C-alpha cells in the first residue's frame, strides 16, 4: 500500500481512481449527459434569463420591473 | 390584479415539480451521509473490518444518489431567471450572497473530499479518510444551510432595505439572514432528513434479511440506523415545535391553514384528528370541520407558550384583530389599501425622479417607506387572496406528523427486537420496514408542502405575491418546459432506482467500489 505523501501522490490518487472505475463510470456518464442537457440544451434554448435576453443594462432592467410592478396596480385601480 | 392565472399556475407547478424531484435526492444524501460516517467512525474506533465493509456499501449507495441528484437544484435557478424574473430582480441582491457561498462550499468541500472518500481507502490514513467522509457530510449539510437561509428569508424577509431607484431589495445586515427562523428551518430540515436516511437503511437491510443474506451486516446497519432515526425524530419534534412558535409570530396565516382554524380564540385547541368541511370558505357560516377532535388549549401553548393566549384564525387575519400584546393587527383590506399606497408611491417616486422634483421625491420616498411592509398586499383583488390552500396545508401537516410518529414507533420497536436478537426471524416486520421506505419520502415531501403551500400566495412574505413575481412570458412556454422537466426528472429518478436496486442486489459481498 502506497501512502500519499506529496501533492503528486494526491493527484495520482484521483487519476488512478478515475481510471479504475467500473460501475462508477455509468454514474459519470449520467452526470455528464445530465449536465449537457441542462446547460447546453435547456438553459440555452428553453431557459434564457428573461431580463438579460430583453435588456442590456441594469437601468433598463430596473425600469422594466418597475413598470411591471406599477402597471399591475394601475390596471387594478382602473 | 390583471395577472395571467394560467401562467402563474404553470410557473408554480413547474417550480413545485422540480423542487419535489430535487428533494427526492437531498434528504437521502443528508441522512445516509450521517449514517455511513457513523459507521466509518465505529470502524476507526474498533478497527473491525466488518464496519469498514458496512460503511463502504452504504457509501456506494450514497454515491449513486449523490451523482444522480447533483445539480438538479440548479434547474430551480434557471426557473428563477426565466419564469420569475420580477422576483429575481426584486431580491437578487439578497440571494446572491447565500447562493454564491453555497456554490463555493459545495464545490470545494464536496468535490475535494468525496474523491478521498471513494479513492482514498488504504491510500490515506484512517483518520484522514474518516475526516474526509465527515467533511463530505458537513459540506452537503452546509450547502443545505445556505439554500435554507435563502428560503427562510423569503418567509421572513429581514436585513434589507428597498431601493426604489433600482427596484431591488439591498442587504443591509448579512447576519440578520441567519435569523432564528432560518436556524430553525435549517435544523428541522436537515435533522428530519435523518429519518429518510434511516428508513432507507432499515428498509434495505430488511431486504437482505428477507433474502437471508448478509445477516450480520444487515443487523449492524439497522442498529445504527434506528438510533440515528429515533434521535432525528426527537430532535425534529423539538425544532418543529420551535418552528411552529415562530410561524405563529411571523406567518400566522400559515398556522391558521395548518390547523384549519377559521375563527381564532383564546385557549385554542390543537386539532389532533379532523376532517375539513370542503364547503367552508372564509367568513361564511359553515362549520370548519365535519369531524374534529382537539387537544384543549394546546394550540395556544404551542403558538405563544401560553395556554390562554389568543391564536388568530383565517377570518381574524382577514378582518383584523387585537394581538396578545394589545396592538391591533390591520385587516387584510387595510393592508391592501396601504400596499396600493406603496405601489403608487413607487410610481410617484419614479415620476418625481424624472422631473427632478426634489420635494415630490422626498414625499414619495416617505410614503413608500411608511407603507412598504404591506407592498405585496397591493396586488390582491380581494382579502381572500391572502388565504393559502387550507385543505392541502392542513392534511399535509397531519400526514407529516402522523408518519413521523409512525417511524418513531417503528424504529423503537425494531431497536428493541433487534437488541433481543428477534428481528431476523420476524419476516412480517422486515416487510413492513422494506415497504416503509416510500413513506419516509412522503413524510419529508409533506413537510415541504406545509412550508411552501402554507405560505402562499407569497413569493416573499407580505412584500411580493406570486402574481407580481412572474415574468411577462407565455403560459404555453412554461407548459412546454414543464413537460420537458417531467420527462427528464422522471428519467433520472428511474435511473437512480434501477442503479440503486442493481447495487443493492449485488450487496456488500461484492467489493465493487467506485474506483474498482
């Protein structure tokens, strides 16, 4: 048994650990596929940040939200 | 308020779906993590190889759950930005800090030490390995802390001030976020997750006994799990009581819904058993219950630590009432009027700013500050809008409490018969334990239903209701993504269950760690 004494040994533990996986590889495949679906598909095509995708500056965003919050009240009072 | 009800409902449904799926993974991570760390601690102390083997098996299942569940919570953050953009903008400054801390801690602690936990057997000292295992558990728990701090802030907004220029709430006191409300929420949520981990370990161990395999491993595992589970339930009762007391002070409408209490009273009784009258509406003459058995004065005591104190019901909260300290709680209609004044003041502030009218600006700011605590009420069409879904909150609370009581009895009973070495022969009880695993998840989910349905219609208590928090998007787009999430999350859940079942069937006899 080779004990870890240096940073190099520590990194080797990681590398050996990943190399010698069996069923753990299935989990990594699931993790990577999941992250790909979440960030490359869902986030990009279905979940754009609403304010970032419509406005460029914080000032525009705050103006829009302010109008949204005020408009609702004005509509109701009318 | 002229809000698209379909959009609000779909946005809420989508958030509920993803949060509930996410919460399938989290409590097992928190609960099983503690149990496997205790097992490894016993191995460290006794040096007995059987405990190392036991810990390694449960770590394997912990790894499966962790891997499949990891990052499912990020979907909720996507939804904030897309479906709840008004809300995100309104509170962004408050949420940024806790979520950033959560991300950093989760990444560094869990990612670093989880590798040592799986790859480090025989490569690092026993003490270092044990420390890594506990640090993984602590890392997961701390990351839950910051999420729960953020959630608690939504239910009890403190430590911030509203800036009408940016239309954002800005943090003024970071430590105020760690309020008693947040501490209770954290403790109750994390500790109650031990119940889920324990029920899982007891159930899976019972499976091995039913199969007449790995008897010693199963009985050892059960011994640790029932102690952890029982302790978790006892501590959950204590933290739940404390939570209930704070809810009575900060979210009295939620407490009224939890109890199906429409007309408040002094010396109010706690409903032990009750069937709600489905025809009951606020301020009508119908009876609240078709059948109920109450524990006299107990609700007053739990809410205010005083058997004779007044506990307001739904009708009192709508119509206004005199609080126990003699002050008057405004009626919901009065709060709505003040909320509308606050919103109008925000509008006036904006116009005064544009016109560079300093006097009008100061006047609008004052009106806004005076009425801001009721800002969210300004979006209601009627006082009844302030009432959450009473039946769902009421029954979810009782399901949570009854199932927690059931597990307390089950764990104690299994503890006793296991101690007397009779459990391995009690096939019926082994079946009960195995079949009880889903009930533990229902207990945990029911708790969240009480917390989240009971606080409706608020996205942020008193300040922002859900109808003002949603984005200006189409309901159909939210519907589409709801279906996508339902499919994706169901696929992940099926993957979790199938991989988990496969590894459980292989059992601890197979030296099949992540790195082998």
